[in-house]
């Protein structure tokens, strides 16, 4: 019995180690793609996809981080193609499925909810589910700078299709971003300018923040 138990533990340890190695390989690809800023080559993408899939298969339980990496791999396949692009749709649907699996495993992680929102944005799905994912992210990560930046980014892109409540949520995240630092405030204004939303964002920001960071003409 002791030998059997030892073999089982060794087998589990080997699976965990291999899963971690494949996850690390996947992350290396993702880091490289992010640094390059463009869609990966098909061979590199396929190796990364296989590594991400292997990590999930080898891990003995649902793993939100591994699912999120798989989603990111699929999201990067057609990086830069327009929202709603038909060629990119299958890969973006696969990304959305992986992000949903990540949320199922770790429902309290706000980043996974922002990934769902952006995947739906990529697919051109600015529907109730898209808005609900932004609300979940906002509720679960109210003071996380990375979450607020992502909410603002998505919200400003989709502004024309947002309801009043989700617009208010986007501007609340904008205020939280601007309150962080001068660098954050100028990042926000650069983002707003790029979307033609400078006036909307500036009107929403408190005067003291505008004066403190010397933005919006203050």
C-alpha cells in the first residue's frame, strides 16, 4: 500500500511539473508577442497553443490561470485584425471559451472578466453579456489599477453601444485611474484623445485631479 501510494504521488508530482513547464513555455511566447506587438507566426502560434493545451490537460484540476493563457494564445492569433473580423472569429470564439473556463475555475478574479469583455469586443458582440462582464470586473477589482485601465480601454472603444449604467461605470474607472498618478492621468488622456473622447473624460474628472496632474487645460 505504501509503495502504491508513493507511485501515485510521484505520478501526480510529475504531471504537476510538466504542466508548470508547459505553462511557462506558453508564457514565454506570450511575453515575446507582447514585446513585438504583432500577430505571431503560424508555427510559433501552434507551438504555444499545444503548450497551453498540454498544461491544462496535465493539471489534475480546473486551473484558471492556465485557461487564461490558452485564451490569450487564441486572442493573439489574429492580433490587429478589425473587431468582428470573420477570419479571426473561430480563434476569438476559442479565446472566449477559454476565458469562460477561467471564470468558472476562478469566478472572483476580475482580470478574467475583463478578458471575456475584450474577447466579446473582438467578436463584435457588444451585448448584455459584454456589459455584464465589465460590471463583474468593476465589482471584483474596484481599486486595482490594471483592472480600471482595462475597463476604461474597453468602455471607450465600445462607448457608442454602452447603456447609461455602463458608461457611468467606465467614467468611474477613469476617475480612479486618473487619481493614481500623473503618469496614469496622462495615459488616460492619451487613450481618450485616441478615441475622440477627450471632452467626455475631462468633464467626468474632478477639478482637483485635473489641477494636480495639470491635465484637461487645468
